[in-house]
C-alpha cells in the first residue's frame, strides 16, 4: 500500500507509476535531480513542496497496485 511515507523510487518501480505521477503534475518525473533522490524523497514531501493532491495521488497509485 502506498502512503505519504512511500519513497519516490517505489512508485518509479511499478508499471504506470510515472504515468500517474505525471497526471498529477509531479515535476520529479522530468527532473534529472529526482533520479538521484529516489530513495530520499517521499510522496508526502513532494505533495507538500508542489501543492499536489496527495489523497488523489495515493488513491490512484493504490488502485493501480490492486490491479497487479
């Protein structure tokens, strides 16, 4: 289950994870620096930094994970 504590790298590891991040306009998808911070940044931090709908993001990520 994805939570606000989930590291960005875990989302990158699932199929369509980056697609969902892009849908929510998470700039980390296109940021070269994010690649170096995959194991440091968590979804809660990213949502707070960029004013992203964390509840909606987590809902979609968890729905995707259920389909696997």
